[in-house]
């Protein structure tokens, strides 16, 4: 199994590439979900290309064929455990008078085809791109200075990229910690990817299910 590691040159190239993609995407005024989807796909292509080009200096374990099944399995296991913990925390918050649903904000489209497109992009493509960047690139580059600096800085970058509302971004804080710990423990990028995808899909689908049942 490969160790986590990302060299300076591929790190700088990845950061520059992702910043350029996000900057270019800001000029498009069409459907923001589609723009986000294409931007995240571009991020994935940039990072995958750098991993291929800088083979000895850009290691993101979990991308090889023999690592995929284990990464998916362990990601599902971590997701179940994390889901149970989140559910228990939600019950505790509810019992002390805090509505856990108020901590999660999801503006979902109303039309079915738009909802499906949103779930694919925000629930699968987006998390995959974000894990490749924040864990694979940022955490991987900082890991040479120890787990804690890598976890804290990658988590802070992840929270900063998502935090657009007032208040404490608890989902992003918890996610950033769990994703980094899972990547560190399993040495497989697919593990935090699966957890991230499962978490996003849960956040976006539970309100739809609750509304359909009411």
C-alpha cells in the first residue's frame, strides 16, 4: 500500500489549477449546478493528470485497481459508524432543545430532473473532487510535517471553502476531521470519498423523504 505523500511541484500545480478552474467558473452565469459539476470534473481531471505526470511525487493511495474494492468496503463501514454517531448526536441535541435540522442548510431544486442532477453533482461528483483536493493534495502535502498539522490545515481549508453562513459550521468541521482521520487510518482516498458522498446524499435526501412522508 502506498504511503500518503504529495510533493511541492504537484501540490503547487494542483492548487493553481483548482484556483484557475474556480475563477473561470465564476464567469459563467448559466445553471450554477451545471457550472459546479463541470468545475468539479475539471478539478478531478487536473489532479488525476498530475498524479499520472508526477508519479514519484504525487501519491494518492486508493486509485489503483487492486485498492478499489477495499476502499469502497471500508468507506461503507466508516459511513455506517459515522452515521450512527451523527444520529446519536442529533438525538442529544434534540433532547437539550436544539433542532439538529437547523444546523444543516440544503436548498434543493423542486423539479425532479433538477433534483436528480443536483444529487449526482452535489452528492457524488463534488465530494469526489473535494476529497482528491483537500485530502489527497492538501493533506497529502502537509502530512510530512505530521498528522495534526495536516489534519487541522486541510480541515480549515475545507471549512473555509464551504462556510457561507453565520454561525459555527459544525457539519464541515466534523466532516473535515472524520475525512482526514479515515484517510490517515486506511491510506485509501476512496474511504473519505465514500463517507463524504454518503454524508452529502443523506443531508440532501432526508429532507425530500420527510417531505414526501408528510
